[in-house]
């Protein structure tokens, strides 16, 4: 392994962050596929199931900034090991909630909230890793690969979970997810280090390449950690956080309600829903690294403003168009392809959020990206609960049209971002 990765160690760590990302989304999406069965098992309404979905995202959102601070203090290596053990525990508890239990809703809400708290450190950890291991001009691709795990994890979940349910029962869905998380975490702890110079497999040449490609702010000695109030005073951070709120609202309609939309609204059977339910997530898996590659290319040629900000604005604008067309299309397969196109276009912008947040954060990549990602998760919690309410009053087209409008607003917010201005740099100077 050591010789195989000689000079390319940073890409091994990026690849394993991809695996962690995929596992995290397996753990969060599995309940939406098993949702109709849990509704029957525990007597939950659509609105109550929406609250269960939202409880995960609320815990995830609340712990973004504290989780980012933990990553900045203890490093991604130890933080992610502890996190994957935490996921395994609370994913397993979901499987042992007794059928017919009177307080099942409260238990499910608590368990999903706790799972959200544990998963909150994933992407602050990945951003901290990127800020220390990846040269600026490679960050689009690196983040694209990491976030392709979102699409892969969420994409394999529908067929995997439906197969497990059909052959072994819904409980095994959560047992297997927990076991995968444990294995992924242990391997991560073995192969990862927080900084290149700490890794016994890193060559002097690769360490020098990484160091030469980092922004000056990232290598500034004894730079103070950012206080969260500094983040609220940065126009770029607030604009990205607002845009990521819209992004999260859009993405989570796929993670929570899309499978149920296909079965109950569009009339697909379980097998067809498992197949067509994969399409948005496969589009995400393609869009994320593709967007990162395009972003890095444009950045090298024309600068970070066009490569990160303009690309993200255009991508989210295209996503809004697809999200408007999809629910208004009568033919179910065409509607599914259009909505999948919206997911893919959305994920073309994914690497821009994380590349810019790593570039402008100085030594505080964890806390800044956690603050930004909190906006994403607040959007996700809102769409998980609001979607069934809007659908019950106005029909299922309206939730998607609201999503499209927010996605368009998120595109415009990117025009306010300055990717060259490091947060707190003037104060430190």
C-alpha cells in the first residue's frame, strides 16, 4: 500500500473520505426508503414521519459549528473514528425499537437527533483535510470526489435497502448500515493523519508539492482561530451560508421525500421506484466530480471568481429550471429524468462551496465550513417537515416549485462572494 500510493497519498485520503461520505448518506437515507414500512409498524402519519426525518437534520445542523471546532482542535483522524462508532450505536438502536411501542415516535425522534449530532463532523473534517492536504488548484476535484460519495451512498441505498427488506426484514437495514460504518471508521484511523508531515507514508516531494500549493493564510504560523462572530461579519461567509441553505433545501427533498413521491404520487411499484429512485443520486455522483473538474480548470485559466462563484451560480440556476419543469411534466419517466437533471446540476456547484470555504478560512476550515453547512442543514430540516404540509394543502407540484425558487435565490447569492478575501485576514494583519 505504501509503495502503491507513493507521491499520491493525498488522493488515498480523499478516496477514503469519499467512502465515509457515502456511508454517512447510507445512514441518513436508509430510513426514507424504509419509511413506509416504519409508518405501518409504528402507526406514523406523513407529517410525523417528516418530523423523524427533520430530527436528524436538526441535530446535524445544531452541531455543525461545535463539531467544526472539535475538528480544528483534535483533527479529522480522531474525530471521525469517534463519529463512526457513534453512528453505529444509534443506527443500531433504530433496529431495536419494539413494534407497537407507545412512545416509538419519541424514541425515533431522539435516536435520529443523536445520529445527526454524530454525523455533523463529517464535512468539517473533510474540509479540514482538504485545507491541509490539497493544493488550491486541486481542491475542486478533491471536493468533487468526496461529495460524489453523497450520490453513491444515497444512490445505492434504494436498491440495497429494498433487497434487504424483501429478504431479511427492515431491521437488518440498520444493522448492516452500522457494521459498514464501523469498518470504514477503523480503516480511516489506520490510514489517515491530520497533516502531511505527520504521515509515515508521505514522501518529501509530495509534502513539498502540497505546501507550495496552499494559500498563504493556511500556512501562516500561530494564526488565531476564527470566532463565530467574525463569520457573521463576512459578506462572503453569509452569502455562501444563505446559498447553502437553498442548496440543502433542494437536496433534502431527494433524500427524504423523493422515493415516497415516486411510489405514492407517481404510482411506481417498489421495484420501479428502487430503479428510478437511484437516478437523482447517480446524477449527483456524476455532477459532483464533474463540477469539481470544471471548476479547477476554469480557476487555473481565469481565476477563482469565475471558476468557483460564477460556475456555482450558473449550476444552481440550471437546477432551478429542471426543478420547475419536472413536477409539471405528466409522463412519469420524463418527470423523473428532469428531476434527476436538477439534482445533477445542483451538484455541479457542490465543490465550489467547500473549495472557497477552505481557501478563505485560514487555519479554521472546520468551524467556517461547519457554520456554512449549518445553513445547509437548516434548509434540509425545513424541507423534510414542510414538504408534506405543502403537498397536503396545495398538491405535490408546489413543494418542488418552492424548491426551484429557493434554488434560484441561492444562485444569485454567489454573486456576493469574494473568493480571494480571507476571513479575519485584515484583523490578523
